[in-house]
């Protein structure tokens, strides 16, 4: 038992060091107090960590929801964020209780990867402004279009140049950190980069923006009745649905990935969905950020040798102790350093290598991935994901609606046309083109016995074609249907 506890204890420290800069960075990028990110990390560790579902994956605020949270805060206010997260959590618990967790695995991988890629692009574009201590334009397209102007604005400001130096230095340290010996990499690269950037900005007296600290308990905002009243707005309900579905999909996809990293107990997807829902319900009650299972923290937990859920619970305890005892340490961290951490995280969300392979082997899936990512940047996350899902459904329907048409001309006898497969409206133009090319002075037998499926559109079109042919032709059409 002791060796297991030692491994879990050591793993919890590693996960804590990985989670600390990410919790703070996600909160700042979401436009909320830094402490709210820590609160979500604490709840994800202590509350969700204690519940059954997945034993080794770690939950907390995720970069994947940063864009959606920022848009929600800008549109409805910080006071309503807690209500949105709370109701989304209740919805997740309900979905898990109805045993719908396993169905989230049916979501197209291309849509999920496109969602992450779109989020990555928006994060990178937005955090480049934060790296220069400059305000970011609204909308994904606005951020991308404003990047050329950002360069000009930054070169004319000493503060912007100093902040850019801090942010770029943070990214360089994180990239180079992976090349150091294993002993040096005991300290996570993100934490090391933030510590070095904080020390450099303090020693050099750089004029850069620092994190604003309000205190852990001061950041807690219990939902008000007025905030609950906003649930009557269609936009708020849509945001609740987006939070619940996206957080659930990301968590359960993360669970599948984490299960491949270890040989311990497998994830119970329904229980894990309920655990995520309980965590989000508690986070919402505290007015904090939404949570998901996070693959970066989860993989660090497994690689550090964790054996039980004790490691993720302890990591939440360390976050709580740090937030309660050392809140002043946050005030020394440059905003540009956290922006650099998120730019690096956003870059890792882009499936550059995988996209090339996908294009060669499954071109349709690659198109869905790209369209989903572009739609998220151009419109917003929720509608972008819906566009990707709709496109994947259309692609699946097209691929499954294979219809074969065989025309057999026996000479002087009737022309026999055999249609087999799945006849859907997607294949209707091909079917009608073949039928309309048949001669009108010969008897025709249309054999539909080989069809596995005949939708209403095709049935109506075939009946209409037969009636029109009988009116114009010499010989009638005989339709043979399954017995």
C-alpha cells in the first residue's frame, strides 16, 4: 500500500505544478478573475476527483472552452456565468443518469478535431494581443484581420515591446524545456517558463501588466435570482447547451485517450459524465469556470506514476492551499507570460501533421475538420460545431446511400431495370437520369426487390416517373416491389 501512496503523492505534486499556470491562464484569457480558474481546478480535483467514472484523468478549466466562456461573459455578464455553468452541470448529470454518456463517443472525430483546431486558432489570435498588453478586437475574424496592425502598434510602444519579449521568451522556454534531460523536466515546462518570466520582469523592472488579485473567497460569486431569470433568454439557453455538450464530448474523448495510456480500470462513461456534471454544478454555485477532463493534466498524472484517484484529489488540495496561503504570488505574474502559455497550448490544438495524413486517406473527413475550424473562427464555437456535425451527417448519408441500377435488355421482350441498395434523395438525380433515358416504345419492368431502403422522396419520384411514362409511352411500366 505504501508504494502506491508514494506514487500517488508524487504524481499529485506534478499535476499541481502543471495545473497551476493553466488554471490561472485560462481564467485570464476568459476575461474573469484569475482565482476563478483556481476554484474550478480545486473543485475538479477534490469533488470530481472523488467520484467514480475514470480513475486517473484530471479535471479543471480547459483552454477548449476559453472562447465560449469569454463570449458568454461579454454577452451576459460574470454574474450569469455561474448560472450557465450550474445548469450545464445539471444537464450533464441528467444525461449520465439516462445512460447517454456512451453515445458521446459517436460524435465524429473530425468534428472534435475541427472544434479544437478552431479553438486553437482563436486562442492564438486573441492571446497574441494579450502578449503585447493590447486589447483584442471582437470576433475570431476581427482578431485575425487585426494582426498586421498589432505589429505596428507594438513597435511604437515600449510597454508592448517589453510584454512581447516576456511572452515570446515564455514560449521559447516551453519549447526548449522538452529537450532538457529528464531530471530537469521534473518541473513542468509551463511552470518553469512562468517562473522565469516573472523573475525576469521583476529583476529588470519591465513595464508590463500583472495579474489582478482579488483573493480566493472574494472571487466567489453565488448565483442571484436575477441571474437565474436570464435563463428565459434563448441565447443563454443556447450557451448552456453548448457548455454541456462540448464539455461532455471533450471529457469523454479525453477519457478514451487516457484509457489507452494505462492498464488500470477502464472508464465508465455514464458515471464519468455524471461526475463532470456534479463538478460543474458545484463550480456554477461558486460562480467559477466550467470544467472538463483535460488531457494535458491527465497524461501528466499517468506518466508521473499515479495508481489511484488519490493523486487527482491531492492535486486539488495543493491548489486550495496555494490559493489560500499564497494569493499574493499571483500578483507578480505578467499577463504576457500566461498569454505565451496559452499561445503554446493553442498551437498544440492544431492537428497539422494529422491533417495531412487525413487528407491522403480520408479526404471527406479532412474537409469536415477544416470546415468546422473555419466556421468556429468565422461565426462562433456553438454554431461552428453544429455546422461540422451537419456536414458529417450529410457525408455519412451520402456514403451509405449506395444505389445500383442495372438495365437488362432481352431483345424483343421487356426492358428489366433492377435497383438495389439504399435509395435516398441524395441518389435521386442519378436514378431519374437512368430511368428517363429508357425508350418509351418498349415495356419496362422496374424491379425494386433489391432495395434495402426506399425513402419517401424516392418512392414519390419513382411513382411520378412511372405515371408520366405511361402517359407519354406506348407500353406501360410495371413496378415489382418486395413481397
